[in-house]
């Protein structure tokens, strides 16, 4: 299974430690690959951001949003499987709960 996370959810107002917790849980227990979906021209910026904050460990690949990857999505848009405006301590348990339900 593939998890696709919108890249803006890795930057403030999201908390980078919570973003990393979501990717850690996802990679260890549910998903084979975790993709970070970026706008054109932003992949290097997001990779450097994640790497400098120690949150790149469980990201398999950075992809363009135009590549239309298929998988479970965490995004800010209405078409997401898990719609959130940020990843922080207030919604971390809800996100993990939704991911846990996928495991069955």
C-alpha cells in the first residue's frame, strides 16, 4: 500500500515531530511506501526541509502532484481520504486512528 501526504503538511503550522510520527507509524505498521506530493519546483526545498529537521527517514519518494499517484491520501483538499489542515498534537491521535483502521 502507498500513503501520499501533501507536502504542505510537513511545514508550519504543522508540527514536524507530529509529521514524523505519522510517517513512522505508517511505515512500520501499514504502508510499504510513503510519498510526499509536491508542487513543481518545490521538491528540493521540501527534501532539504525534511532532512534538516530529521523527518525524512520514512519518506520513500517526493513526487509531483501532476504524477497522479494512487494510494491512501492525507491532504488539505476535499478529495483526500484523510482531510486535515495541519498535522499537530491536537489531531495526531485522530490521524493515527484512521490509519490503524486500514490495517484491519
